[in-house]
C-alpha cells in the first residue's frame, strides 16, 4: 500500500467517524423521543387512576398514597389561586368579588348593603 492509499484510508476513516458521530446524535435524539412517549403514556396512566379516585372508584391501595399527595397539592393550588385573586384585589378573602359603590366608587365592605361613604343602597 502506497502513501496515497494510506491517506485515502485516513480520510475515509475521518469521514466515517464524522458520519458516525452525526448518526449517534440522531440515534440519541430518537431514543429521547421514544422515552418521552413512554413518559407521556405513564402520565396518562396516572391521570386515568386519579380520575377514578376523583369519581370515587376503587383504586389499588398501593397507589392511594399518590392520589392523596395529588389531593394535597390541589388544595395548595386552590389556596394559592385564592391568594392570587386577593393580591390582585379582585376578590375578598372570603372568595367573593370585591364590590365598589356605583355612586361614589368607594370599595364596599364584604356583604354590605349600603355604601359607608355616600349612604347609597348597594343591595
Ligand atoms: Zn358610595
């Protein structure tokens, strides 16, 4: 084998390695894609069982603790949503919407029938 043959082999080898690396990247992406499909199906399985739990249907006792964890998280979310509405000033802490006097525009106390500023009936 001559020098040029060796160089040819070297170039082919480098080229094959580059193609190989590019293919490896594609293969890795495809593996991740397949794995994400499994994760989505697993999520759906979880959602299926949680739906059963919400509808009072029997759920395997082994997964009941996960259902209770989701229940607790949902309660946290509801409390945070309520807090968010309060911070935004749209609702009072009792969850009812904040009302303003249609006559003078003063913010009304929750459950009030009259404006404390102008005396207008707001019931
Ligand atoms: Zn008023």
